[in-house]
């Protein structure tokens, strides 16, 4: 029995996740423990101060947004590089790969 490629494992996991969520009647209840735990993490880091915990939570999500923006920008740069390389290859008489 061979190991499936990562792409197939990822696709199978995605299918399972979608089916699981499709069978979840109360999404908020399903995620409530995780949300409470995350809020408690911020509160613990803030030494019990709810205002500081709120600032830590906001900083956490802003950091995620920044990371996402950087990833999207990098993906756009790589796409532009690939498009340029493809155009150069075509202009030089090579074939289109994709």
C-alpha cells in the first residue's frame, strides 16, 4: 500500500472538512470552546486585564492580516515573473508550458 501524494491527502482532508461542516447544525457551538480558549490566552497574557487582552487580540489579528498581505503580494510577484518568463520563452520560439 503506497503513500498517497500530498496533493491527494490535502484534497481528501478538505473534502472531509467540508462534509463535517455540512453536517454541523450549530457552527457557533462547535467552535465555542476554541474561541473561549483563545480569549483566555489573551487574558492570561495580559495578566487578567481585559483592556490589555483586547489590545493583544487586536495585535494578533493585525499580525495575521499583515502576513496574509505579504503572502498575496509575493504570490502576485511570482505570477508576474512566471508570465514574463513564459512570454520570453514564447518570443524566443519556445513552446508554452502551461
